[in-house]
C-alpha cells in the first residue's frame, strides 16, 4: 500500500522501519478506505514517522504510554518549524498536528474512541470539593449531555474566579463573592447567557446546601436576570437579502450544490438546522411532490409541498455531488470521512454565506433564515396560527413575537382614525 503513495523506496523503508511502522501503515490503509485524498494521506505519514521517532527517543516501547507524549510532541514539532505565524495560525497548526496524532491513536493503535475517552476523562469543576454534582445532574435531574456541558462551562468559570480570589473552601462562600462573579461575567455575556449562568449557579448552591457543604442556602439570594419574551425583534432579513445570499453560492462545485439546497430549505420552509441535517432520502416523496420533516420539536411531523426549485436543487446535489454511502441521510461532508452533516455544520453554512454577502445581521445563522421565512409570511398577510403551524411552533406565543415585524399593519394602527378604546 505504501508503494502506491511513495515512489522512493527509502521513504517506504523509513516508514516501515520505525517502531510504529505497522500501525502507521494500518492507519494509512484505513484512511484510504474512508475516502481520504492522496494529498491528505501523503501529508500525515511524515508527521507520524516523526512522532514514532520522538516516542522512541524518550524510551517509550509500549503503546499504552503514547497518550502521555501527545502534547510534548506537538510542542516539539511546532518549535522545530522555521515559519513565523500569527497567534491564530499557530493555534491552528498545533490543532492540526494534535488532531492527526489523536486520530492515529484511536484508529490504528488503541482502537478506542480517543476523543470521547479524553472528554470523559476531563476534570470536572469542583470535582474535589463537590465530586458528586455532575452525577446528580445526570442521574437525579436527568439533564441532557448538552445541558451538562453548559453547567461544566459556567461552573468552570466560577471555579477560576474563586481561585483568583484565593477562595479554596466552598464553605466560606458568601453573597458578595457570588455577586462579584455574576457582575464580572455580565461584562462579557449577553442577556440570555446570563440567565443560564445564574440558573447554573443557583442549582450548584442548592446542591452544596443539600450535601451540607455550605451552612445556609445562598441560592435564593442569587437573582436570575429577567428576559422578557417580547422584548426583542426577530433577527430576520428581507427577501432581497435572502436572494443576495443565495447569489453567493457557486453551484458549479459539489459543496455549492449541497449548500444551495440546504439554504433553500431553511429560507423557504423555515426549517431548523437540526431538521435539515436529519433529512433522509426517504423523506422526499418524488411521486407526490411532498417533503416530510420528521425530526421536529415535540416529536411531530410536517409534510410540505415540494417546491420545484427545491426539488431540482436536491436532485442536482444527489446526482452530482452526494458521496456514494449506505447512510440514507441527504447531506454529507464533502471531504473524508464522508459522514452526515451535523446541525452545527448546517448553521455554520448559513452564517458563512450571510457574511460573504455582507448582510448586516446579529448572530447570523440558520435561525436568521427561519425568521426571514416567517416574516415573509407575515408580510403576505397569513394568520399567525397558520404561520405557526407551517414552521412547526409548539405554541402560539412563539409566533406572536412576529407581529412586531408586521410593519404595514402596525402603521395602519398608528395612523388610525382615533376611535376610542372600549
């Protein structure tokens, strides 16, 4: 297999002569099976040979000890490069090298999901003083993993704040210390994020009191910032801006065909990023021109008429871009490994083209197109109940906020004949 990628025999001998040579060759074969390009495979081999020599020079002869050398190797590899890079590019280079070594270890050496194992082994905030808190969140409160990660993020910041103050004992926590942390975080977080942070701190304090780690219940003294549902205007854009964004897509490329189909789905039907990522080939009824969206909130399903322009865009991608895979999902990564796109990737796609078109929007992403779809329906005069059913809102209150963007109707009210309120 190595002879297929490396012409010079001495290069092949150098790879096979390293103590991790069989693992490296096994890894490159695995990459070929996953559809990695020749260039990607060719770039990985020298780095892995260097990692093999690095570990051998430090007396490592067991694969069980390789994990402990990853960070040291990345630092040594980067220090040996004679290229001056900015801070962002330097971080990217280190992440590139670290990612290759991690993938190599998990695929051809340890045969374990290295990333998941590393995440599970990460130190939890306050794991020494309140070791059972995160088990409490998962087992007793039944929180989802994404919510637990949010607790880990906010409480990690809280722990760092306490260390800066020299507060190593949770038993001496007081309201001024907690308030100081919340005020500090308010300078860098938005309103919605502050609600989440204050809620996480309150739950943590309740747990500390229940376990007897603090003398009094301080959670009741932590005020959660009020966030009023109707206080903001949806971050939608006009349909002219939507068209301008679509014009930025180069449909001559595979990625362009895929992105164009996803953008049309979000802008036309108001689909969420998660719903677009979950679409499968079986969700499109070509005979009846129907699109079935099954992965919606509250576990309900919606069937839409399949617009010809969207059907043509999906068909163009499926025929001329979608990789030949067994999985039935529609949208896939273009580069190897060919795995289905996640909801985060779909949202990043929308954000990419919004910025590329120079459209001024706050927190641009998939929901920007969803809001644009709803606003277009509002401007067309459809009842809010009909609009809510179309985009899959669970309650009428979710749709009511869009009444604030019904500019023409609001103008008629403001310029009315002044009839008295009854």
